[in-house]
């Protein structure tokens, strides 16, 4: 018998939800991602039992008692490796059961981004469990990493198959020089406001946490039994290599001055390096605006820039969150919102260097929501890699689209628009996985009973 009971917004059980879903990334931050394979269910459950005391909850996420936290997520094959019964495994949605690598083509992971080129073992079914840990500095992070190492002591059937360190760059920006993680949506019943003015009305908790009403007024399909599914969420984990030198060269080849290069980059992304949005600062960067939390995200497109003369219709941030741009269409933007955390990895390319040095550098993204197909896959396939929804035909996201040297990018301007051609793929997928991040009670259920 299935349990599809919705809970009201006042009943969001923050103490049972893993902290990563709601907590903001520390600033500055360090992070470590550890992926494991489980070859014996009893060893796997023993490891999970040891990790559980270190998994932080989202209780008072806006004012936590600790500055470092750990989260645990599982692949579909990982749930099987831990002994979860077939009936429960079959109750998960198709996207999660198949995994990201199988569905790569619909995500634009083709060519050099195809799974055959991903970091092993993320192109296989060997990733069963993922541990992520965040902290403001290495000293604060180390006890969590020590706990992860201790959880493996004496368990020969559980082993680390991949790990990656991430950290905030000295610039406190991404490798392309831009501030990230602006405009996180508010969530009903989650406590203190998560987003900034301009983020829109709070979204139903069921868009991001299983077991609650979503924007459609119903419950997203809940893995069974309800103990396993409730207060969990799905995670799309992405390791993205960024071609910094190629991005810099493209700007230089298509601009007449350093000032034009900066403007062109801002047009492609939709914000200036400081984070100031083009809609509010169309001519030059405005760090003062960027630093004002009441203004930096408080804008609309249709009402303030319908023609795209400030922020092009195809700019990255306008694609990822069209805001009011689609108000006269059948598309409800709020049905495709995600929570995400981004962390940079790899060394900075020296300022001004135009040749690649061969280092692996980029961003690790974790996208979180209750419907992988409706949220993450829709955004990737439609908003990132298809321009029809904004009248741009086959034009793709200039930053994250799968252009492969054939892309175009339109910059509306008067009297004649400008169209850039031969955009290369600036961001290459190096690894990816679909994971399920259970509630804390569900982790205990998996670890402590015959599942």
C-alpha cells in the first residue's frame, strides 16, 4: 500500500531534511566530494551507520549551530547495493533509474561531453554513494573528512572510487571571473527567506522536497515505502570543465577593446562580473549595485527589458530563469525551478593568459529538485539547448550550450542587431550522476533494518 499523503507548508520537517538542500554555501568555502562503491550490503549499511551522526539536518539552516556539514546521496545502483528491495527500487522515476549517462544525449552531453569521455567511474554504474562536505576552511572541514575515513575502517567491501576537492578562488568568483549563486528561490514553510528580492513568490516545498504539495497542487511520485521517500530529493551532480583560455580568445577576437570584451561577456551571461544585472546596469559594471541585496536581483524582463536591449533574450541567466518573459505563453516558469550549489575546482588561469595550460578547472554543480525530468532535464534540453522558447530557433545558451563551434548568439541593439557566430563549447561535461538524497530518517531506515 502506497502513502501519497501531502503535508502542509507548516509541517516542513527541517530536522529530517539534509542540510545541503537549504543551507547557503559558506563564503569563503572549501568542499570535498567522495564517491564510493559498495560490494557487500552489510558492509555498506555499517559504513552508512557510522556516517549518520555526522550528517547535518536543515534545522535552523539560516542560523546553524555548526559551520561545516556533510551530506549523503545514493545512486539507483547504490540503493540496490545496500540491499533495498526490488519493489522499492522500481518505485523510483525512470530518469533516476536509468541514470544521467544513459540520458546524456537529451542533456546535450554529446561530442567531447559524451559519457565515453567522462572521468571514470562516473561513466559507469560503479558509483553507489556520494559524500559531500562543506566548510569555511580546511581546518573546519578536516573532522568531517576524518569521520568519512573512519566510516570505512575494516570494511573491505566498501571503497573510494573517486574524490575531488573544490574551493573558492582568491577572486571569490568563477574561473570566468563572474560572481555565482545569485537568485535562489524562497520555499514555503522553510523558515527564514532563502532568496533575494526579485526571486519571485515563494515556491511550494514539494518542488524541492518529496512528501509536500508542489506547484501543480499535488505530490511528486514518492518512492516507496514512504519512510524511504519522504523528505528526500533528487540530485543532478555535474563536473563541468571550463575552457577559460578559449573563452578569453573568443571575446578578444570579437571585441575591439578590453571594455568591449567585458561588455560582450556580460551580454552572454546577463550579469557583469560583480553580479550586477544588465537589466539594471546596462552600460557598465556597478559593484555598488551588486553589493546591495535589496537591488541586485530585483528586476524583471518583460516589464523592464522586453526587447532584450539590456540583457539579450539568449543570455545565460535569462535562459536559466526567464522570470516574467514567458508570461503570455503556456510555460509556467515556476514548474522548472531548481535549487543549486556551485563550487569551483582547479587552479586559476593567470589573468590575461590566452593559451590553455592543460589544467583541469571548472565548476561542480549540484542541482536539487523532486522531478529530474520536469526540472533539470527540461532546463537543459529546452532552455539551454533550444532557442525556440525565446524565438531564437536553434540558438543555444552561449555558455553552457552544446554549440561545438557552430553556435550563434544574438545581441539585440539599434539600429541593427549583432549576431555572433561559430561559438565553441566553452563548458565540457567531465562527469555526471543522478542521485537520491534521502531524509535523515530514511538513511537510518536503510542502515539499520533489513530493507
